[in-house]
């Protein structure tokens, strides 16, 4: 259902990119914009404005700002993760270098704030929501990096991290669009809560599908998180339940250079099944999803509009991988 909003975003981004100065520091920005993307968060901003005003374009400046902010985080995340590829193309820091990538990311964040300041919808409330979200996203990224060096973290600590790193921007996108569309403070907060809990459920589902896809995933590496030793909700639950002997065995399997990636994933999945880690992950996913639906149903919107959002949620959570 977000396709029509994505088309609007893509068109506006092309126009925005064409107007950027010809200085070389803008080239990485033009590059990452042109490389595509789902435009998921920015589309939600337009959808939220549409729900309350039937005029999605009222929030176009904020939607573009949200999309550019997301791309700013990707540029810097790729540097920190030393990720060579983004959207099947060289990451910005690989196509240029790390110094240029850092500076272009900083420039992109400045442009985001310029866009918000120039918007006809701009208000202290919108600025506060966005800047608080930017702070929280950075906090989430910081926690994610810290967790890489910790042997044990709790599921609640992990959920807090993914909420900061991922869910708050989904929630912010919806709340900003709702306020611009004329929603009451109560409805705007309910839509924020909906996005916050749906975003949390989505990320947990992402952890599950990485190891237990619902069908053939067309060549994508199953268990990529296992191979990279990511502390997902599945791995964290395994560590909390497993004997010391089994923990050592799993770490040895992942580190074994004689085993293929598929063999590693298959062997670790056996341990996941032994300790029934899927149960806790699914219960957590469903808990946050149900919370999002409660917020949705409490919105003072016509039932047909609530149904549109519910159908979007169902489609989002029923993806196969």
C-alpha cells in the first residue's frame, strides 16, 4: 500500500538531488540517493499525513528529511561496520574513502536540519520529536557496538537497543506526519506508539527469518546472523539457557574454518531447536505486535482508515524472509 507514496518520494528525491551544488562533496550524497531503497520510513510519514488530512504532500519536506536522515545513518553505519556493499553497490566509504564518507554524512545531516527549518510545517514540536529521535538512534548504534564486546546481555537490553536503533525512527516518521496532517496530540502519540511497537516486532521477526525463513529465500544466505555471531534475540536466549559445554560447542562451530557456512548454520540451528529459542522470540514478536494493534484501534480515525493501516501491518509481518 506504500507504493504510491514511494513513487512520490523517489520523484522528490530526484528533484532534490538535481538541485544540489556541483561541489565534489555532494557526489556521495547524490550517489546514495540514486541507489534506491525501500523508502519505508518516509512513506509512513506521507501515509500518516494522508490518514488525518487526505493530503500526503503536506508532509513532503519532513518525509524527504526522514529519508535523508536514514541515508546519513547508513553512510556512517557502513563505516563503523566496515561493510563493503550497500544496496548491491559499493558503500560510500569504499567508492570514495572514509574521510569523504564521514564528511558527506555530516553534510547530509546538516541538510536534513535545513530542510526541516525551511518547511512550511516546521514547529518547535516537530523539531523536538526529530532531534530526540536522532539522539536515540545514535544511542542505539552505540549500544549495538558495545554488545559486540560483551559475552552476555539480556533480552530486555537487546530489545531496548533495537528500539533505539530501529523502532524510534519508524515511530517518529508516523508521529511527524500525523501532526502535520492535523492529528490531535493524543492521536499523534498513539500513532507513535503503534510505530514503536510494530518496529520492535518487525526487528525481532527479522532475527527469526534470518535463521528460520518461511520459504526458499532465493539465494540469500540463511543464518547470516549466526555466521557473523550477531547477538540476536535467538542467540541471546540460547546463551541464557545452554549448558557451558553447549555454548563452547556452538562457538567452536561458528569459528571452525573447515565447515562451510551452510554446515555451520545447520549445526547451530540444531542447538537452537534443542533449547527452543524460537518460542521466546515468537512470543516477544507477538507481544509487541499486539501492543501496536491496541494503539491502532484506539485512534480516533474511521474504521476504514484503521483497516488500511492494519492491512499494511499484516503485509509487513507476513513477509517470507
